[in-house]
């Protein structure tokens, strides 16, 4: 009897000891509440400033994104800006200087989210006489964009390289890049200022046309605490204040889309055509020269402030009459 009782007590004690040695069950903590998905309406333009978002557009169609994105691609900024101001769009990819104009004209109701495209303008040469800015002295330069950003950029870079744009060169302005292409088809030699993807198109039509100077690299070489910027992404202030978490998620997805476009050019080019921006064959050749980029935060602010300052010195009207205040620059949470 005693042996039996001893055996039972031993089993009980062993059970208690084993139970005490077990790792305690973890306390279940409720998962943090997921950020609620919202509808975000995004406008873009046909050209490089919208190329970086095509992967995001594809994922949005497949329902593989955090929010509900609706994209609209338009032919000109005149179609996009009224919709943004009226609240028919929440965000828009627009020219960099236009972002400043919108901020000034709406008393700060538009904020800068990110830079999406650096410089897309190039000096092209039918011939080989242009190897540096110094080689432009005494030459005729054809271009488009008189009285607008392309002219301001060219004049600034010429001056920065010791060339008087009014005395040392002859600037011939055309209304469209196609006019330059038609002209160069007849000339043995020629120099022109042209943007991508028109440069790529022109190279398929003009034998011997080459990129002589990358204006983004030439700008960077000046070490002037600024960056040559073509396109940016803006947001309505009221939308930004209401949905900071959703915007932070969107910007992460947007950055990933930009990185995808640069890393998977053939696939991205097909998407560029799918969404009506430009033909895939042109996009595949042009993307490496379109400087599709993603920049936000402090880096964006520094780059944009320097660039807008240069434009302001060229013509204050180009940025809406005055430099934006600090509240123009969105800070991601």
C-alpha cells in the first residue's frame, strides 16, 4: 500500500515539476490596427514625369496596393492643374516650377511630396564638334521652350560656363521638336537643345545625331547646392493633413515603383505604352536618359530650394513670383 502511495505521489510531483519547467504561454497582444485604405486620385502627364509610376499603376489594377489608387494621364498641365485645385484630384505629377506656382497661387494649398524626375534636357549634335560647353561659343543652338524652363536652364548653364547667352551664341527657337528634326534632316551639322523622349525619337530619324551634353550632369558639376529637376509629385494640403499614414504608405509604394522602372526597363517600357505615355520601343531607349528618380524629405527640400532659387533669379514669374515657404515641403510621418 505504502509502495503504491509512494508511486502515486512521485508521479504527481514529477508532473508538477515538469509543468513548472515548461515555457509559459505567450500573452496574446492584439495586433495594431491596420491603416484604413482610402481612395487617392492621382493625375500625371504624358512624358518622363509619369514613367516612374507605371509599376504602381499596374499593381493598383491588380489590387496589390495599400490604398485605392485611380490614375489619370493627361496631355498637358493645363488639364491637370484645374482638377487638382478644384479637389477632383488629390495628387499630381507636374513640372517642378509649376508646383511652386500652384503653391503661390493657392496661398499654400498645395504641398510638395517628392521629386520624381531630374533633368531631361540634352544638347544634341549632328556632328562631333561639341564635347564641352566651351565648344558652344560662337555656335547657333536650336531649341524649343523660349520664355520657359528650357531657355532658363540653358541660359543659366551657359553663363555658369563663362558664355554670354546674348553675345557668345545664337539661340534659334522653334515651336516644336519636330521642327528641329525636319531642319536637321537637311543640315550637315547642327546643335540643339532637346528633351527626352524627343531626343530618342530624333535619333531614329536623323543619322549621326548624338547626345553631346547631359545638362543634369553639367548642372551637378557646378556644385551649386541644387539639382536640375524636371518633375515632382504634389498633394492638396487638406488631403495631406487628413491622411498622413496613407500618404506615407503611398510614397513607399511610389518609390518602389520608380526603382522597378529603372531596374526592369524592357518590362517598364511595355507598361509605359500600356498606360498611353509613349510607345514601348521609344520608352525602352529613352528611360535610361530620363533621369527617373525618387527623392523626398530633407534631401528633396535642399535640392528643390536651390533649383527654384536659380529659376527665380532668371525670372520670378517662372515659380509664381516668390520662393515658397518651408510649409511647401511635405514631411513624411
